[in-house]
C-alpha cells in the first residue's frame, strides 16, 4: 500500500470505512514519541461490535521502514497494538479477518509528537 498523505488523526474520533457499512475506529494513545497503544474497534453496518478473528498492524515511517506491531485481543471486536515510536509521521496499515468474510485492509496516517 503506498504511503498516504500525512494528516493528523485525533484520538477517539477516527473512523475508517471497511466497506458494506462496516467501519474501524482507531486511535493512538498518547500520540507522543515513546510507548503508545493503538486501539482498534470493529463495528458492523448497524454500529454493533463486529467479531474479528485477528488483526495485524504494520507501522511505516516516512522513510519507508516498517515494523509489525504486537497486537493483543481486548474483546470480540477490539484489539490493542503496542508501539514504541520516535516522533514523525507514521502510516498504520491494519489487516483483519472475520469468520465468513474476506480479509479487510485499511490504513491511516498519524503524526507522533508535535
């Protein structure tokens, strides 16, 4: 996936469309250099939590170097990824799978730090 244009993403307000009315709520907390947690919440077309089997997250810096983040399940459609990141603009690519559904992939860009 090509690197997207940088645009800040405010915690608790980012909703990424996944098609067929489904969406992914994603935010990075605290959004400063150092340790961060990325929360991922999958919802169906009716706005209910959507059960996801797994999720993977790759963080890619502007220089193109990427790293896969450690992701843990927090609930049926809620995952948390741990990321220790230096300041700068990062693209986060999320891939998820759910029973009876093809894999879903989306991405967003977030500035870490001021």
